[in-house]
């Protein structure tokens, strides 16, 4: 499993989560506040689409409306050639 983190503002949170879901290889998204407290965690399964992802996006939109800055932790599937790496963007 490869792990990444992204620092975003509340207004860009929903956009970034949609981008990550569209990439298709994301297994879990965790949203943390600026104090590293977990606000939400969403496990994603292969092939999740449309109506099934709507509750996740609604929850992310609600979180984005009330926070200023946050961190997104992403767990991705690892391909055989790819080493496990942690980095912050």
C-alpha cells in the first residue's frame, strides 16, 4: 500500500477528493484537521460509482464547509514494481 498526504483548504477539499476517486487506485481516504485529528475516513472499493459514492461526497462537502485547512491521507494500491513510499505534497 502506498501512502500520500495532501494539505488543502476547505474550498479545495471536495475537488481534490473527487480527483482522487476518479484515479481509481485509491483504497482509503482519511481527512484530518490542522491538529491531525481525524474528521472522517472513507474506505473505497474497486468499481465504486455514481449513487454509491454520493454519500461520501456529501460528507466531504459538509466537512469542507466548516474547516479552513486540512490534510488528506490517501492509501493506494501498490503495483508490483512500485515501492511503498510516504511523502507529503
